C-alpha cells in the first residue's frame, strides 16, 4: 500500500491534515484503484476492503465518480472523489462521510434501528441486481414494509393525468396526490403528519418529463425518514442505471438494424450486378446462382466463419464481373476464339480485381473473382499461382465452377451425366484442382445424391 518516507506517504498525510483533519476516512489511490495512503479513520473502518486483492471498491469509486456505498458491515457512506491530487497528477483522493446518521441519537431512543440497517443493506444488494424499474419498485416497497415497519409504500411516477404507481399498488390516502405535487414542485422531501399516521414523499429521480418519488405511510419517526432518504438515493441511482442500459440497448438495436439494412443494400447491389451479367450472357444464365449456392455449401465444410462465408458468397456471385469489360464480339461469339481473343478473355479476372478492389465492403471477396482460373499445378491465370499459393476460397470455387459447366446444358452440347462429370473432376485432382477440395466435393455430392 505505502511505505514510511515514500512520496505517497507524504502526499497522503498532507492531504489528510489539510482536508480531513483526521475526522473523515480518506484514501489516496492510483487511477487503477491501487491504494497509496489511508488515514487512521480509513484503516479503522475499512480494514477488510483495504486488503482486497482486486482494488475494489476503490476502482469502482473512480469509475463512478463517487456516490453512495454500503460497506461489508452494512454502513452507508457518501463517497466523493477528487482527481489529480498531489505531485502525481493521476492519483485521486477518495473521502467517505456517513450518509446515514442512524445510531447517533440518545441512548434512550425508543427506535430499534437494527431493522433499518438490515433493510438498507438488503436493499443495496437487491437493487444492484435489479434490471428494470419494476424490480427497483418491488425492492423498495418490500424493504419499507418489512424492515422499516411502514405498512404502505411504493414508488410513484408523475403522468399526464396525475400520478401512477410503479409496479406496486398505490397508496389510497386522499392526501397523497397533494403531497406528491408539493414534493415535485419543491424538489425536497415532504412529511404529512397526523396523530394516527404519517405520509412521507421522498424524491427519487427527476427529469424534465418525469418525476419519481418514494412514498410511505405509517408512523414515520426521524430515523425512518432518514432511512427512506438513503433508500431513495439508492433507488434513484439504480433507475438512472437502468435507463442508461435501456438507452444503450435501444442504440445497439438501432445500430444493428442499420447495419443489417446496409448489408441488405450491399447484397442487393451485388445481386443487381449479377443479374446484369446474366442478361448480357444468356448462355450462362442461372450459372452464377447455382455455383454460389454450391460454393457456400462446400466452403462450410472447411470451417470458414459466417463472416468469411458471406465474403465467399459475394465473391462467387461476382466471379465473372470482369466480363463487363470484354467486348461483345468476343464474349458472345458463337465460333471458337482465336489466340488473341483468348488473351483478351483471360483479362476478365484482372479486370474484376481492378473493379472491386476500391469497394470497401468487397475487400474480403476478391479471391474468387481474381483467382478462380488459377490451377493447382501452376498453369492457370492471371498470376500462375501454384498449390496453396492459391487462396482456399478460389480453390473451392474452381471445382464447383467446372462441375456446373459440365452438368449444365449449353447451346453447343447437352448436360453431361453426373458420373461422367465426377470422373473428369477426379481426373483433374492434383493438376487442375486441389486434391483436398476434390475429395470434400465428391463426398458432399455422394451425400446429397444418396
């Protein structure tokens, strides 16, 4: 923690003399919650917490900028944090003052404060686990009734038509509405006293559009009113936290919806390009959709993640996008191509790469359009890559592409029988195709045809 004569020692003692006069538990710690100094009050009050190995609760105080805190003995503290103190500018001063003065009255007080302490400790623990305003309201009502001994209690929230209970049944006394309005207007607690019963309204949470108060009815002595204040402070903190969590969830849901809409727009754009290609080249119409579906099925057998599968799908859809740069006189020619025309046709893979590379959402989809005509033996194009130099998505697609070409009708020939096409694929294993991919593809075909 600290050693005699250290800078932390001198800084902490100076701060203790100047700001606390030894009357308030005071701790100096680093930005990560490592305690550098604790005055005598802190050492006496928080022996257990000071020996914590995970720097709690001090680290939590720094993150939350202070607040109300129940220690392990059930005592309630008002924690304040002052950052950048002492010669080390990243150190922080944590001061704790009693937030509840129960037990400070005369020894002859008739109020048994034990249940109040127990109730606040229970409430602090239960409210930390509350995930909705209804749960917060339920905890408050239960603690006030059972531990504070006030038979009616609940959270009330302002509404356009007046006041409504938050979860628990509302207090039916006719004075409640007037008391709540006074509490809202003044922003302070209001106590209505009568010989038989009291009504207390304590502010919990205020916003420009809504006001929430803790209301209790019964015999409300000073100790119980103070306990209601502490409970209301806890409840307000938890309601704020829940509201923030709800806002974060709504933001995340909105972001996710926007992201999905963007992905749909991307995919519709890709499909639009694909349809344009099919309209231009009637000979291979439908080929793109078939090879895409089969490529995705085969790719899943190689352990690609869903994100990678999406990129593979887009790459398969766009595998021939470079053909938009090939003249109709070559692309749609009925007769065989000359050597020069073949040289032009083979540029479609490079054209595809140049077209798609600047498009951000397609940066992971370039392998298939660029490399699907590479061969396992290195005799393919455009780069003459060999073996595993060829990206795996392109190796997977190459087998599917040839399979679909063999088993589909073309103007110059009919579809080849599956067994004959399988034989040709197997014959290309190790020369044109990756043997591992061929084996996985044949296995997949046998499973689907069986």
